C-alpha cells in the first residue's frame, strides 16, 4: 500500500535530487527519508532512484513515470482534504432546496441561487418545487437542507423559519370580467364571485389572506374552486371561470386574457420565509443563511423588496 507521507518525500527528493538537502527541508533524518524511499521501491518492485556518492541521486525510467502519477495522487489528496474541510464548514457538497412556485416567479429563488454561486461556488444546489407543508415535514426529517415556504403560525420543534420577502396581493381576473373595467375595486364588490385558489387550506399563507378578504368584504367564501397550482388558477381566471387572489409576482407570467387589479381596501401582503433545521445540523443551510443575512445587512439585499429581518 502506498503511503502519502512517503509519496510526498519522494516528490521532494525528485526536486532536490539530494538526500541530505531533502531531509533537511522536510525536517527528518536522512535515514528516515531513505527508509521511506525503500518502502516505495518495495511496493513498486523496482528502483525509483539511482544512488550516487555524496547523497546525490537521479531518477530511473520507472521513477520518472511514477513521479508524474505521484504528483497527481498527492494533488487529488489535497483537493479531497480541502473539499472535506469546506464540507464540514458547509461550503461544499450537495444541498437539497425546496421552494414554492411563488419563490421562483417573484425572483427570490433565482437571486438566491445566484448569490450562492457567487459566495459558495462549491455547493451543489438541487432545487425542487415542493408545497409548504411537505417542505416543513422534509426539513424536520432532515431530507431537505432548507426551503422557501409560506410562513406558518407555528412549526415543528425541529424547524425554524425567517421571513425574507414580502409582496402585495392583487386580484387576477379575465379582461372581459365586468370588474376589470372599474376604476376601483373594493372587497365588497367580490361578494358574488367564485374564487379559484390553488390548494386552499384555511391555515396556509394564501388561505388566511383569502379569509381576511372575505371578512373585509363581508361575504362568505362560497363557492371556491380548488386547483393544484397558480398557473392553472390563472388560466381558469383568464377563461372567465372565476377570480384569483394572487401574489403580485404572478404578473410575471404572461397569460393571454388575464389582467390584474388592486383591491383598494385590502392591501395585505404575502410573505416567503427561509426554513431550516433548528438544531443547525445542516452546515450548508447555515452557510447560505449567513450569506443571505450578510448581504441583507449590507443594504444590498439579493432580491427586490428589502428582506424582513428582525
């Protein structure tokens, strides 16, 4: 078996071609250096050096060939050691990221990925679009390093979340809808509307906003058409099947026939939070969180709308 210390000694000796000088440079006895080289030759099964008087040496043909590969092995060992050290600090290796659809279209996810590439280039990011409840469960089970989620009133003990982004809500509706031509739309004007909502749950971010809207307008949320995603909801609204209470960033998707209007007496915002494990067991998540926080604190947040740091 080749020994890394002996390989380093052989490389140093091949540079000096003198046992005494190399031993002095390495801070070892000449006898120790000689023993290391002999062990290498025993493993290889052939002389690596031609010994001469006064400790001067030259490489054999085998030694010349072996030297090139020895340098490659040591360089790879050094790279591996460095990667291991960076991984221990959360600066290298794979990172599992969850995100909601809105985090992509509002620009938060692309900006975060760009920031990580700039600040932590050895991290291998693997983003997956996953709904908030599933992200929270995956972070608690250590299957995700972190996620971009809709904030919740409470989390499992293993999960923490920091809101970093806020955007306003708008009404998305068909261009041919009677309300689309109004100068102002109030919450009460929506009393007879069918709301189209992706994965409606009363306790999620958008579900809570929709309940608040109904309270402001003095109406009940019936009927509600439930769909699986915002793109489907937006297309149905464009086709005249109802209206959508949507994050402002949905405007970034150009859908023919879909328009957006403000609700003048309802200006609540939607938040996106960065969720991670409370025990800090994911070093990459902590490194990314530190990079985001540092940039936000510098007055140059990595995405529009200043992050909501406490």
